[in-house]
C-alpha cells in the first residue's frame, strides 16, 4: 500500500498524505449496506454528550460478518474495499452458492485468494478462521472472540495483531499490542494474520477541511479560553496550567485517570497489565 505524500504546492497540501492503490473496488455491495443516521454527538434528549462531532460526509454502514459460521465452505476474495466507518479495509467474499459477505481484510490477502473458516483445524493461511486451540503458538491473529460464538471483538483496527503466546488448560494467552497478556477461552475463534492497511497511522490529515469531512469539528484548547469557560483559562501571554493536575471543562481529572472498574469480573483473566506510559515532566 503506497503512502502518497503531496508536494507542498499550497499551504493546505504541505505535509498532507493519503493511502492510494490498495482498494480494488470503488462501489460497495448494495445488499450489504444499511443507512446510518448522524447524531452530532447528541443523546436521545438532544444534549451533546460527545463533543467535537458533527457534519461530515454521509456514510452507510457495511454489514461485516464477524462470526463466519459457514464452516468448511470455501470463499473467494472478490475485492478489497474502502470502509468509511473504520481505518481497516474490507474484503468482499463470495461463496460457491453466490452469497457475498464482508470481512475485515487481513494484511497481504490478495484478490482471488480462497479462504475458509471452521470449528476444527483448517489450513494455516492468512484469512482462515478457526478456534485458538488449533492455531500454532507464536502466530499473529486478529478479530478474536472474547466468548465462543460471540463474534470478533479484539484486534480489529488497521495494522493490529495479537500474538498467541500459549494454550494452558481451558484458556489461551494472548499478547496485546499494548503489552498486556490476557486469557480467553481456547474455543474462541480468531483469524490468521494481522489486519491490513498497516500504514493508516502514518497518514497526515494536513488541513482542517479533511477533518470536517470526517465529521470532526474544531477543538479549542482550554488554555486559550477565559477563566469562566475552562479551568485552564486566563492569564497573560503564554503560561502553564497552574493547577495540581489538568482538568476537564467540568473540573474533573483529565490525564492519567484509570477508567477501568477496580472490581471488574474480567480482572482475573489479565495475566500481565499493559505497559504504563512515562509520566510527563
């Protein structure tokens, strides 16, 4: 997937880049589309609960097959498509009876390849799906279930892959990209390989107009506001926050806050916690 960097012919083009050449089909499959209503970050009462969202290009949701329950049926990859709702690409599959479905496209899965899923061991090839207990240790997998038959929940973003560390007892140990080692039932299904479009994190938006088309509205820093509008506001010229800790507009902790419940039921399934980030000076 080539990362195209624009020449600085204007202020908007400077430092702007896109990914081009990895999509083989432009128009989506009509039977696999549903409408998506824009909320603008508002809840059912019309109040903004998520800031900085609104406008943007209209999108339609692609129906992605997260379970792939057609065990033993060989599917052919018809096309690799763009999905406006995620940074990963979608692979359009066609089965022998003509039924088509979408899956998250693995890295280096070519058009024309044949893949299969099963509840027993199948060939170890990129794109094939099977329970974790039948996958060799050390392999990179993605679209992993947390409960058998639930559908893929983990490792679905562009370029993401988790490593199968070991199979012990009723559980498999997975190493997440964050460094966390977590146990999931060994019967959970996973897809071989890592998610495609690995250069997605290298894309530079470049200008405000692209963010507006993505549905992201302007974000104003608290430091440039007045004291009445934000706890960080006020002061003359450039200055520090001047508080013990950064705050949200409503006075709560803004950085370094643990959002995970301390008594969550799945804590017993975490073998090693994720790597903590270094504290900012």
